[in-house]
């Protein structure tokens, strides 16, 4: 069912800007968002952008309570409701006022979140650890790269540091800590650590030589 066009008699230039805002929001979040503008003076739906609710312009709004000047809320929500097709809608309503501060209209943004919920369920299923098995000893017993990775990121978490923001002193401290863990017993371990820490191999050797000295 298509919404009837507004007649010139019903057109109100005071709400034109809000029509443009409604179109902009609906376009940005298309096809998941509907924006409905309620005219509080007529208590009717004035405009609908990307109709998801099967409402029509001119439907009763039943928002008489919003006419009171005592209404202090500007943004109401977000809150959830159920659409006609059974899909979940998350909504937020904004009370719009005229130049004198009196309630003029209510702009309702209705976001269909069913698609996002389905995507979340699919990701939860895909990333579920329930089907994982422990690392096989036969494959990981001598995996020095895995041990370096595990130690390195535990070291970063303890100090609340990020790998790409390490200073020279941090890197030196980390190389020494890795040495204490026996990380450099693996073949090519020095090259690997240099690549991971984005530093020269010679610098790694320099720090290790300091220990020997």
C-alpha cells in the first residue's frame, strides 16, 4: 500500500527541513531504517521516509501527551517494538520544538535490527569454541613461534601496551624478557622476533650481546 501524496492545503513549510532530515537518515541506513514525522498540532503522521511499518500519511498519531510544555524529554529511547512482519525494531523518538520552545513534532527513527541479530547468531555459531580441541602435542610441541606469540601478547596485556606503539625501550625490555623465557633457542627465532617487533635484526643481536656481556 503506497502512502497518499500530501495536498497543497496540508503542506507546511515549517516541517520541510525535518522531511529532508528524515530522508537523509533513511538513505544512510537504507534499507533498515524508517523515519516517521508526527505533527503534534494535527496529531497525524506528516511524513514517512522508507516505509517499513505500512503506516500512511494522515494516520492518527495519538501523541497528545507530547503537547504539554512540561514535557522535558528531547530524545526518548532507544526502545524495542515488534513490526507487522514479526521483526524486531529498535526505535528512538525526538521531540522537535518551534522557535518559542513549544513541542511541534516528533521524529521517530525505527531501525530493523533483525538482520543484525541473525548476523550475530551466525557469528556466534561460527566462532563458538565448543567444537575446538586442545592444540595437538604432536604438532605444537616444538612450535617456538607459537610460544613466542603467546608470551609476547601476555607481556603486552600485563603492561596495557599495543604492539604497534612500543618504544625502543619497550622493545629492548621485551627482547630481554623473551631471552629469559628461552625464546631464542629456536632456529631463526631472532629473525622472527625482529620482524614481529619491526626492528632490525642487528638490534636484536645487540640486545642479546648485552646480556652475554
